[in-house]
């Protein structure tokens, strides 16, 4: 079963908690705090796997969670960091955040992509010893790992895409120029899934061709099968528009050409600008004047035209040579860059729930939403620090600290960030 869209839940592991411990050894008086730090939680990592060609496995398992880091222990023993959770997907898979649609990763290269980061381990009480606080009886908990509801979209990586109405000869063409074995029959929608084939031209020269299931009018709105697979055209460097120039299906070739181009434009305006050549198939079923008239129609719109008979590979080689020549001057297959999370100004933020606790004169602030903001703040940059201060004011963190009894000079701890409170 070919599945090219799936929705799953991913969660990175939480960081382990820091330990509260004091050194106890014979003949060693007042050994002091020796609680170790917690281990890092496991990341959720996506890895391309060329042995996979579909997202079908994600229809049955929809929740993926990495392990949490181990807690710290006494004698300054650090907790063990958790291993990363590796999720293998077909090459060309886009990982999008379900709620916002932003791209988190494009799994097109060999390099693994970290999509959800594991939480940091909490500090043990050995970090909190000071000349005035020699027996800290508290430690920091680990931070939670990131979690997302994500949408996986498979966009095939191909240099050339075959587009056109059903039963115009796209599958026949890819079968005679590559080792691909698509279903071929004299009825519509024979091809139910995209088919990839490698076209080998000469020593060391080849390109990947994709046979996209036939489009019909209204495909961009969901008509027919093509709308399910139009996304696979988006990565193609160029297109071959296959047209039944004989009109053997009772349609007008010129109208077919116009309709398919409009469907590409409506689905994604960039596709209408993609380099394209036109292959007029089934020339043996019509006369030379009809072929010549269609050639004039196509060339008047700026496209190269190649009359072919795909079933017997007649005049297919000139088409392939033209495609190879055009590909040499085109950019590589499109890759998508991860999109940053939208930044909300501090003034636009509303008051949020926050938990304040106090231990030995240290005020601990806990809030999952605050952790997400902390990950974006550069405390070495003055403007970023000013932004963070405004966030604390507008979201009510400062007011919550005052209500908890914080005084000038008291220590405030926000996960792994500490500062002295100043009015």
C-alpha cells in the first residue's frame, strides 16, 4: 500500500532530576553536598532510509517517545543520558508541525535530523553550595523534552516528472526508458501510485524520472486520483507533459494541454514556471497535419515539442537528449529549509500559569511555556535579554514572584538560568 501522508505524535525524553545527597565518610567531617546531575533525555531523530518507499508503517503506530535521562546520584554521580530515538522514513519526507504547518525538517540527505530535543538534566545540590548556604537540601528537576504532533509528507525526489491525462502513455514511456515496471493497460487510472525509474543516458550520466498518476480537470480540488500525488511534482527539476496527440480518447489535445497546465498552476503557481517539454504520444494513430498543427500550437507558447510513439520507442531518444541537456543547466532537486517558530512580541503575550516554589532562599519558577522561550533567548545579547525581561513582566512571572514573597537580592532560578531579583 502506498501511503504518502501520515500524522504522528513525537516526544523527546525528559531530563533526569538532580540528586540531593551529602558526602558521608568515616573521618571526613562535614563532607558537604555531593548530589550529581541528571542525564539528558533522548532526542527524536529522523533518518532517511532508501529501503522504504512509503509511510504505511505510521498508520499503525502513531506515538513515538524517546527515553528519559536517569536521575543523578550521590558522590557526584551523573545520571546516564538516554539514547536518541531514531525514526526511519523514506528519503524526501517532509516533517511539518501539525498545528501550524511549519516545516521542522526535510529528510532528503544522509544527515540525521533532530526534530524534538531531549530535556536537559537537572543540577544536583552540589551546584548550590555557597559560603552562606553550605547544606542546600534541594536540587533541580530535569527539563521536559520537546513534543509535537507532526504531519509527515512524502515528496518523491525526482529530476523529471511525467504529467498528463490518464491513458496518454506516461507509464509506457517510463517503462521503455528505464527499468521501472508500472502497470500498463488500456483504461484510465492504471497507475495508482507514483513510479520512479532511473534513465541511463551514457557512461556516468543518468537522471530519475517519476510517473505521476493521471490528472484530470479539477484535480487540484480533489477530482480523480492526481490530487493525491501532485505534491510529488513539486520537487521535480523539470516536467515532461505527455499528450495524446491523436485524441484517441475523444478529447482535444490542445484542450488537454491547457487543462493540465491550469491544474498545475492552481495547485502551486511555481509549477507553472517549471521548465517543461511536450511529448506528443500516439502519433501513429493520427495524420501528419494534426501533429504539425499541435506542434505549432505548443511551440507558439515557448515549449519544445517531440512527436513520439512510446510503445515502440520511436523518436524517444531525441526527447531524452533534450531533457538531459536542460537538466545540466537547472538547479538540483529542491530542498526545504526548516522554518523557525513564529516569534510573538512580549507585549502580545497574555498572563500565563506559573508555579513558584521556595527552598533555602531560592525561588524556583516552573512553566512548560517558559521553557520554550528560554530555548530562544541568547543571554549574551543585550536585546535578547531585554526581550526576556519584558516576557517575565507581561506574562505575570514577576508579579507571581512578588506574591510568593521574593525580596530584593533573592536568587531566582528558571531551570538552568539564575539571577538576583532587582526591583
